[in-house]
C-alpha cells in the first residue's frame, strides 16, 4: 500500500482517487475549502462526478500541507492552466510527482513536463495519460494507461505502484511523445465533433481521425516523440476515444459548434474544462515554431476564433491540393 495525495478534485482527479483508494491510502485535495467540505460531508463530488459515491477510506481535505504530509507519491490532477500555480505552492518539493493534465499551456505553448522543469522540482516526475473517461474509471470499468517519465526507472516504479485492479498501467520513457498525444487529440476531437455534427458521415469521420493521427505524428517527431508512441494508448488510443466517445467534452464542443451555438455558450454549459478549446491556439503556435503543417488543427482554430464557420472550415480542408499520404 502506498500513501498517495491526489491534488485536484475535478472529475478525473476524483475518479482516480476513487479507483486507487481500494488499494492505497489516498487523500484528495480540493483547493476550495467549501468544495472540500461539501464533498467530505456528502461523500460525493456533486459538481464534477455526482454519479459516484466516495469510498469511506478516501480522505478529502482543503489543506495542501495536510494532504501531502504522509504522501509517498503526488498526483497533480489540475488542468494545464492550473499546473504552474500548483507547482509554485509545492515550492520545488522533493516528493515524486505524476500529473494527469493534457495540453499545451495557453500563453507559453509549453507541455506539462516543460512547466514542471521550469518549476525546479527536485524529485522524479512523469505523466499519466491514455484513453480514460473519468466516469468509467470511477465505476471500476477496465482502463489502460501509460506512465511516462524521462527517468525510465521511475516510470516503471510508479506504474507498478498504480497498476492493479481494473487499472492496467504501462510505462514508457517517451515523455514528449506521450504528452503530445494527449495534447493534440483534444483539438482533433473538436474537429471530429464538427464533422459528425454536420452529418458528413462515417467515411469523413474515419478520414479525419486518420489524417489527424498523421498531424499528431508529425508534431510528435518534431518534438522528440517516437513513432510507436503515436500508435499506442496515448496517441491513437486516446484520439479514438476522445473523438468518438459520447462522454468526450471536446467532441461535444465540436458537435455544438456544428449546430451553430456560440463557443462561449457551449463552454459555459459544459461545467467542465474542454482542454482542446484552451490549447488549440498554443498547439498551432508550437507546430508553427517547428515548421510542422497541421491543416486540421488550423481549421479548428479558425472555427474557435470565429474566422470560419464549421461548413467553411470543411470546404477549406476539402479544397486542399492532393499530395502523397
């Protein structure tokens, strides 16, 4: 049994805390004291995961120092936008850290591991990623994830700690490749949602997913990722789930954009973060800096920024000159 602190009480952080609490001593930290108290009393996260009753063994706290006091491993469950602030509160701590967030930071276009490096963390760290809807994980349905770290020994050790029950955890030392898959798939899921919302058919959906995977592979290679990672759980696996699954928030954004709803209205109605909306422009900026062509990502950005309608974006993609695959 390992003492774990899950830092962030959103849907995914809560779900993972629930899934791990049967085998480990888990503390779930919520930044908002009111939210922490409400969850602790109701034994349910009414805002982010109302369907799931929390196990009695799961401790819910709002005091960060109390949450990490006995922890052997920290799990950062904030969005990318909150990671830098959380790391600042940890003050370059010495406890091993795994983060769950996916995407490029809006302002800096940095990947999570680059944010962590800039924070001066003095402990081994890595990303836990893969095709995983929070509700299914919390319900105890089977799920396979990858824990990636530049420190291969830490990746293997941390994966072994988290592996078990209905969670199958692989390990990898391709940290950049794993993170790029998790970042780009959210943007591509918006594209597939638009495609489905416009009723363009399953042929078009398959083409978008396949060509999207090619975009992901190009950016992955430019930033040091390996080809086999792109075809693994955190690349193709996560893309397929996020682009086609009914629980996908990013897919839902695309569906609603295709129906003509304003982006602000869609996002406010989600009740959760859709990382693809936040990181789409940063993804394109990072690709541009590397000289990587990402036409689907470009089209999604144009729709999100209201420079093209969903229909115009589709026509722009179809009008591209033919080329080798």
